[in-house]
C-alpha cells in the first residue's frame, strides 16, 4: 500500500523543480514558475489513468470529499447513505456539507451491500457514497443501478482504492464523481493530497472553483481579475505536495504489480489452511491488493488468531475493535461531540446515532482481519510471513 516505500530520485527531481522557482502555489506567478505546473500535470495524468475527462487535486482526500459533495449538489438536510466500515472522513464530509449520514449494511465485499440500500432509503435520500475499502471494489454496478433507478447521486469514496478496477473500469469512475486520497500511507502519496475525478464539466467547474475560494480561473495571469461565481473555501494543494505525487503516480503500475504478486503468494499459502476464508472480490483482477482481508469461523477464534499473528510479528488490523474505521467506536459521532454547533444539528431528521446497530455488518467484521501488503517484502520475508501465519493458527 504505501508508495513512500519507493521514494527516490524522481520525487527529489520533481520537488527540486518547484523549489528552484520559489513558486509553491499551483495558480498564478506565470513569469516566475518556469513552466512548472505540477498540480496540473498530476491532474492530466490521473485523468488519463482513470479514463476520466476531468480531475482536480485538493489538499487531502477529506477536502476532495467535501468539495465533491458541494459539486454534486449535496447539501443541508440531505440524507447520504454510507457504509459503517470506512475512515471517519466519509461521514465528516457529509456532516460538513450540512447533510446527514445514514448507515447501510455491508456484505462480504466489506463494502456497502446494494441489497440493503432500500432498507435505509427515505424521501430525503439524495446520494449514496460507497467506499471501496482496503483497495478493492464494492458491488459497484449494482449500487449504480440502484442509484439510477431511484434518481440518487452516486459519489464514490475511492480514497483507499487508487488503481483498483471493476471489469477494467477504474474505481471512482462509475458515479457522478469519485474521490482519492494521497495521504502519507496511500498507494500513491503526496504527503497530504486528494483528488476528484468526473466526466461532468459542470461538476468539475464547481470543484476547482469551490476548492479555491470560488475563483472561476478565467481572469488570465491576474488572479485578482477572476470572477467568483460561488462561495468556496481553500482546499488547494501546494505544488510541493503535487510534485511528490507526480513522481509517485509514474510508479503506479510497478506498485500494483508488486502488491498483487506479494498478496497472491500469501493468499495462495493461506488457501491451504482450512480455517481461513476470504473477502469476496466481485472482480479479483481489479483488486489493487493493498490488503489481504480474511475471515475465521468465530469472533473468539478471530481474536485468538489475531493475537497470535501479532505475537509472531504479523500484525493484522481487527477493524471491529478499531477506533477509526468502524462505527462501534465512533463515540464522537454517536454523541455529536462538536467543537461548536454544526448546521446539521438543526435538521429534524438527524438519526439517533447512539443506538445504531448493524447486525449484518457486525457479523462480518467480528470475524475479519486485514493484513497490509508491503512493497518492500523480499522472497525471504514472504516465506517467514507464511511460516508465522501457519504457526499462529496451530498454537
Ligand atoms: C475511505 C477513506 N476516505 C477518506 C479518507 C480521507 O483521506 P485523507 O486522509 O487524505 O484526508 C481516507 C483516508 O484514509 C479513507 O481511508
């Protein structure tokens, strides 16, 4: 998963380009920047890779989600269906929009279950935000069919799934817009960064305007001459961050190839160990292979094996008991502990998060462990890892 494992001369060269000009901002300073437009170059490349007409870089994946919410027209009082297994940023972006997160069940893809969306649909539902968790896909065509049938916006949180595809089409490119994160631990990193992709010109225009104080970017070299068609915010990325990401994006194919190889070797060895079953992948070829997620028969056995794996130096995430990625521990959301009152609290349809129970998701997550796949593993590391996994299930 982490592109930082491959930092090298290309990253240094791209950053040096920026530093040599002194221009750290993506807009303006035409005379001084010596032809360097790292954010713009990154966006073109990301559009080409994902087959999207437009792409816009932001300061983070969270900023990209907030920007995409605005650009897709999701706002105050709207209900947005999201999964309970994600990073907190997904519901943060919904709340920042003044909209209301409504949690649907997940299935054995570890992503939103399209068969359960109808259960949480109300007249106020405006959008569905599936999250392609741990590098692989939700049942995205079925989720899209549901959205199309019900007239809902499909906005994909592909923050963890750069390079992942379903039947050859990039995750993030199925809906009206899709978002990626390039934070410090992602497949491709800018240090901090994120992006929105879309094929819709209007959505794109709102994205670049909203993320830059409403600038329409039509004023030419004089930023002061830009118009401000909408209210916005500052979610811009700096040229330094974009430069790191640009070098990293050039390594995406190599990263995916290495991850897939390392994951395949470990998964094949685990397939011979009868207690394990695996996350369902609707298209195994499109898995970006950042994680290997597997299940044990019971919660008790999952906790036992998880502890044994950690003792044997193969730490795995047990998301069910994790503070940041699963709803059970999201006390700040459940109690709506806000720094100051939020617009969303004025809504009369705010659900009672405190009593939220998702039995189908719990039944899956209780039995799931995820191993992060690293790029730097040698063949010997892989062998040791497999031996440690065997030992952990027998001790
Ligand atoms: C599913 C998901 N959505 C959104 C984000 C937010 O991205 P960032 O950390 O770049 O703000 C993350 C980051 O881990 C994520 O995993």
